C-alpha cells in the first residue's frame, strides 16, 4: 500500500549563498513523478514553509505538494529580497521540480505576499498558462495602502535611516529592518496585471479575514471583480468573520475551506460568486 513521504530538499539558486530549502510531500513516493501534478504552497512576509496553515494543508491535500522558505527566510540562504526576488525564487523552484522530477504545477496556494508572487508568476510565465487553480489568501491589491503604517516607521527612519523590529519566526527571534526604499518598491508592485494577463482557465479561491488589519478585506472584493468575469475559469470569494490577516486560531477552518473548494473544482461544481452560495451552514 502506498505511504506518504516527506522529503527535505535543498535547491541551488543562481544567487550565491541563496540555497532554497523546502519540503516535498509525496502521496506515492515509489511511483514515477514524470508528468505528475503538484501543488505549490507559498508563505508570506516573515513567514516560513510550516507557517500558519501551510503545513496542515500540505499534509491533508490529496496531491503531491512542495512548500519552501523564500530567500532569507528561516532555513533558506541569502538576504531577504523584494517581490521581484521572490518571483526569481519561485522560477527557480518550478524549474527544479520540472527538471529533476518531471512535476507539472497544477495549483498554487499563496498567503499574503506569497499570493502576490504566485499570481504574478501565473500572469507572466508559460507554465503558469497550464495551471488549473490558485488560492489567494489575504492577498493585497491596493499596494499603496502599505503606507497606512508608515507613521510607525517615521521616527526610526529619521533617526537611523531604517525601521527595526524583532519578530518571531519558527520560534526564533529575527530582526527585520525596513528602509524607506523597501516600502516604496513594495507599493509600486503591479497587481493590476491580473485584469489583463491572468489566465482565463484558472479557477481561483480568494479568502480573507474580515478583521484583517494588515490588508483591508475590500482588496478581496477587488480581486473578485478582476477575476470574476473570466471564462471558463471561475472565482470564488470566501470572507471569514472575526478572522485576522494570519487567521489566528482558524488554521483548520482555512484548510477545510480550501479542501471543500478543491473537491467542488474536481467535480465541476464551481460557479463564480460567493463560495457555498445556497448552503445555509452554521449562521
């Protein structure tokens, strides 16, 4: 009988000292991976491959999956980069999985910054045109709203030229420095690309917490408007009451929702609109 296998991979990068570390989950490790479909699971800012719902989803998802640390995060080498550098990391991962194992990317699941990277890759890569599905969790659309927190940074920017804070990543204290040019570069990222370049065939699930203080929940509505008129691809919107940006204490609910949507996708039951339209559920 087939048994699941988890394998830690260390993937070389074109950038020096930028080895990317991730976990490959295989449902049938003894079988050939040539042409097999795989899911990519992408973390957000100051996150890692086992952060929030990522590991839980990987262990329950009915498909091989790969989740990894972007450069400068947790176990991966290099210096933490901007969104363009994260896209380079994703290209490196996709190429490695294709050339080493023969995997074909079937679904991308992203949280926050990981969603931005995943959607950009889908819009700009040849392989992205063959992907079936995308899950956008807490994804930002209005990039200029990143300046909503700029007042928090101004005192340290004036005194030191950067804002410094200590956060906990994988139970380790990590010092993050944010420079004015970092925020400027981030705010100029082109999310509007999804209106014209997002592949028509991809089914999308957008999930957002209604008390998200990092990315306004209205950004999820904008993605619904941008992606909801495509065909044959669908867009499903799911808003979670009293959930924050990281879905604190709601991780299993996030995974349950993704798996329910995935089942509906594979059964051909998806329709553009609010996820679970017509289902009363627990109100």
